[in-house]
């Protein structure tokens, strides 16, 4: 099962530029979480701090009882084996074929023979829809394909924790849907802890169990999807509903005068959009740590935005969860052992 990541009081600067500070939250074990934020708020830098590629100025990153910023190279190397990481640019080796890129972690971290490596590589290539491109060089395939090859490489060691920096950027909408489905299926099958950085609020609204927003050199909020998607906080509401009104401006945060002219005083006047149902694993069953729709709202006494939890076919998941989640398909208990006379 997955491992939680607990971030405590994290601060990162480059020279005199503070990227973010006082960042504290827990990425829950075995769940899918997403980190969002305007461009340049330090999302990629944050992921690199989690695996010790960059060191914070202050604070802790606890993974399974160890504090990552404290680790020496040798221990970092061992820890990274437990992570599958997709970097924003794919980070493929340009002079190696796609096949060799995907096989790389297996050759580096295991003693598997080439035929076993071939089986694993080809199964991951199939998962990401890349069969047929094994022999190509990264420079010979499209940006979206490089992303998917990078994802295949991140998955070959069956990691306990998957970090993916904008896995959906450069993908067309249909492939983005397939990719989101893949994350839901991987989480169902392996229980890996998944943290995705994305700009795509379409993805954010239907895939993760939890999400957070980086803005103004800090973490504005992190929590259950129902908390975020029903929030009236101005930045959260603006971002997750893709509105122009709010504190997030085109190039940076808006100044006070602009904000006053919009007259929103920190609260959003626009109501949150309906909360859509989450993507289910292909087999229709809930993931091990997937919460029943509406559970968070109910236990916190928050009204769901009108029209929430209704899917494209008009079914209401608040009412139909048990049936739609496929629990009725649960196999019957095994028959009792035959009675010996
Ligand atoms: N190695 C580095 N040295 C100095 N500054 C850096 C370094 N890496 C990132 N930065 C700066 O840190 C800030 C955050 O960068 P980062 O790439 O994390 O943003 P981001 O939120 O991932 O943006 P995007 O959504 O565009 O990918 C930027 O101002 C960037 O210039
Ligand atoms: Mg980035």
C-alpha cells in the first residue's frame, strides 16, 4: 500500500526570491492528490524538494519515517527507487531509444534479465498507448508521446509513490481522459500514493481525492476535493472555476485597487460550480481509499453546490453510489466446506 508524504514548514528560496514558505500538509497514503497553481508558483520546484533533487531552506519532508532533506546521497538513491517520477519535460535521454529510456530504471535498480525487462517495458508501453514507438528516439516523437513515455518509465518499478508533473500537458482531450482513467486504475490496483501537478481543472475536478493550490508564495489550501470544490475562498474559487474575477491576475497577483473595483473582498460572489462525480476505475468499483460522494460535505455540514454529483447520463451518485460503484457485483461468499458425514 502507498506511503504518506508529510510536509512541514517547508520554505524554498533561490537567491533573494522566495518561491514559497510555511508549506505544511499531508499527501494521504494510497490516495490521488493534485497540486495546482498559476504558472511560476513553484509546483515543479516543490516536487523536486519531495525527492531531494532540490533542498529546502527550511522544513521537513517526511516519507515513511525519514526526513528527505536530511538524507545523504546514498540513502536518497535508495529512497528514490520507491518513487516513480514524471518530470515536466519528460526528462528522457535524448540519445537513447524510447525502449531503453523506459527500461533504464529496471537496468539501474534491478538484476532482471533482458526478457523479463522486455515484458515489463512492453506492458507499461501498452498501458500508456505507446506500443510501436519503442525504437524511436525522443526527438522523433511528439511532445505528448514523450510525456507518455516518461510516464511509462515512471511506472516500471511499480512505485509506492507516483509524482507526475503535468502528465496531461500537451495531450489532446481524449488522451487526457484515458490518462486520468489510467491513474484511477493504477491507484485501484497498486494502492500507490499519487501526486499530480496539473493546470487542467477538468482533470482536477474529476480525478483526485484531494487537491491544493499554490499561490502568493504559499499553499492557500489543501484538502478533500469536496472542500476545495465547494470553497468560497476567492483564489480557490477563481482557480478551480477558471474565472477572471478574483485575486489571480494575468501576470501576477492583482493589486488592491483592481480587487476593490471587483468588490469581492476576499470572498467569492460567484457560486461554486456543481461538483462532478469522480472517475471510477474501469471495473466500476471504488478505489480502496475513495470516499463515498458527499461524505465530506455531509460530515462538515456544507451544502453541495446545486447539481453536484450528477454524471453525464443524468444519474445522481449521491443516491446511486452503491449500485453505480458496482458493489452489487461483489462475488457471493464461498460456499461452506462440504460436510463430511
Ligand atoms: N534551479 C533554479 N534556480 C533558480 N530559480 C529557479 C530554479 N528552478 C526554478 N526556479 C524559479 O522558481 C520559480 C518556480 O518555478 P517552477 O518551475 O517550480 O514553477 P511552476 O509552478 O512549476 O510553473 P509552470 O506551471 O509554468 O510549470 C520560477 O520563478 C523559476 O524561475
Ligand atoms: Mg512546472
